[in-house]
C-alpha cells in the first residue's frame, strides 16, 4: 500500500494496540474513503506497533511519517515539502543566524565550546548581580546552570495540519539547556503578575470564549450584523524582536510594579536577566549550529510569557477601541477573538493602523458570522447564537478528539475534558446526545476497552450530580432536558469556580505589590 502513496496524506493510528482477530498481517495500512475538506487522503495504520515498519517504508520513497502539532493524528509528506517549508519559515522569521556546519566527529567539541562560552557569560552576570546585592545567594542558586548532562538546545519541526497549507511548527528540546533555570525562575517571578493584569482579556480555554459570547448576547449587544473575528499570529514564538520586547516588558513592569521591585529584585536586574536569557540561545538543527536572534525556544516557559507581553503591548489600542464599543476582546496566546459591528473596511483600516509599527507581524484573518476559535465553532443567524464542537473533519472520528489545553498524553482524563467541552457547546440535550455518539465512536475506533468511556461517563455524571442521564445513549426516550439543564449549570459553576480560584491565587501571589488603580 505504501508504494501506491505519492502525495501528502493524513494518517490515524489507534491509540491502543489491541489487535482485531479478523485482521491479517498484510493489512498494516489501509485507505479510508470519503470526502475530506482539505483534499488529502486519509489512511489508517491498523496497529501502533507497526509505526516504525511503515516509517521505514515511507523513508525508502523519501517520504516522512510525522506526529502532528496539536492533534492526535500523523502526517506523511515528501521530504522536500518539509525542507521547503522549514527553509521558508527560517527566511520569513529571520530568527536563526547560521554559525557553522558540523559532522558527527566534531559535534561534541563544537557543542562543548559553545556551552563553555554560555556558562562563562551566565556565571559572570549572576556573580555581578550577587556582588551588587541585586539578587540573593538563594536566588543565584536557583538560576545557576545545571552542568550535569548539559546540552545545546535541539530544534525540530512538526506539521500543523489544523492550519491551511500545513505549516511546520518549530519545537525545541531545551530541557538540558544552560538558560532553562533562568527561564523557570523568571517565569515563576513574573507569571502571577501577568496573569493578574490580563485575566479579563485572556481566554485560556474555549469555555472562556463561550462564557464571554453568551454574556455579550445576554446584554443585548449581539446584533444581526455582528461579525466574529479570529486573528491568528503566525510564528509568534519566533518573530518577537528582542529590543521592542524588552521595552514592552519594561513598560509592563513599571505600570504594575509601583515600588520597582519583585521579591527584592529591581526591575533593571530583571531586564538584565531577560537579556541574558535571550542573548544565549544556541541551537542545533540538521548538523548545523545557529544562534536564535528573534523569538525564543517554543518549549521554554519564559518564551510564552515574553511573547504574551509583546502582544499585550501591541493590543492596547485595539482593546481600547473595542471597549468603547462594548465589544468582546480575548486572546489565547497567538489566537485572538473579538466581536465587530461595523464594516469590514473600517475593521481593515483599524488593523492596518495598529500593525504599522509591527511590520514583521503576519496574521491570518477570519471575519464572519460563523468562525472556528480554538476548538469550538461560534455562529449566529440573525442574532440567534449557536456553539458547536469544531471537529477536524479530515480525521474525526478515527483520531482521538483534540481538546485545546489538554495534555495529549493524558488519555485517562480526556473523556472528562471532552464531556465538559460538549456540555458547554450544546444547550439542547439531543445535540449533546449526538456529540456523545461521536465521542464514543472515537474511543471505539482507538480500541479502548469496551466499557472505558461508559465508566468514565458514569463517573462524570456522578461528579456533577446528574446520574439520571446515565441512559441518554439508549435513545430519545431518555433525553431529559431538565436534567441536562441542571448538568450544564453545574458544569458552568464548576468552571466559574476554577476561574475565581485562579484569580484569588494570583492576588495572593502578588499581594505584596502596590497595584495602580484602574
């Protein structure tokens, strides 16, 4: 079958490795028919144990078999497709400065040379801060590089099949990098401040945007002409320039930290540590050594925070404009959602004005009365609001359902996350029952034990005091709208409780700072 595949394809693989007794040994990969919205064919590798065997077969054809970014599916393409897209990413972002090429005989010596350079820089700066009493000895120890098993960061790319034209997303293995402890220390220091300052304009999950749109509708702001806007910022982790980002961070800290210190550390010392982190990013990719000169490693915790603060600075004019008009604005890292009740021309004029000082920021824009945001679909017809799960029509239900923000390796809690999302989306019990069928089918295709999802569903209903719905999958006779309404209220209250707890936690963590009056 692999010999017949000459184009880019999507591939699904059962999560569990149970073998169907009716399958024969020659059925390692099969084509799944049916129309796919992206135009790619869908194939099924029938046993997880056969991944390496199939990957070798693809390699003989110069094809790759790759895990995908933010889904449970796989993607196969010609190696030249990936090479071309990765090269375009490097050129478009300008994030990587080539230093040298190496081979396996001299890689160790080159890596050690640059690790020693980085270690000396880090030690010098930390010692200076300590000697100047800018940090304490304990704080220095928390940031001191771990020299055991030290490695330069290594870069790899994953296809993002949820985006048009399947871009390749950079991911960095940086667990043993010398700046990782600085990254963690600064994130621990600054994240509670950022969370407290931005929680009203941050969407952490699809539940947040659903709550915001429903509240917007209850207040009477949703009109027949209302448009929903989704802005996706391309390559956010690798486009933020260092100096403007540092300047944005300085403005942010001076705005929210009135006395100029965080846990005894002056703002200027924090800026020095951020520069130390940003200026010591050396990465390995395809037998080449690069220095990252824009953005930062996707897997480093400080990267997300710095990118968020950079975009927080960018969004101020847009947020102020929307707030005056009682519109929604919320952002989940590189995906922005807001409502709009004026013409598309005025929208384009506003966005062009805001983006003028940011020429390197590229966005995909979707403005309509029916859009996908994160993992939900939001639409309205003449002001009648509707939410649905945004299924991946190209791989569902053969792939496990992807829930935004859920750890993909934690399949034991996936049913709970999927159920909460479904309940938030569907107000009518029959719509929820239909979604429930799709969820059950997905776990069935992925060869979970027969009662796996059933047991999880019953436990879920018990947790949210809705056991009278445990026979809903038996048919319409068991569709109890009143019981379902009660379940939705309980789930809604649960989510609100999580939000309030997070806000209180942020307030406790930042209580020592004197916040400016809003």
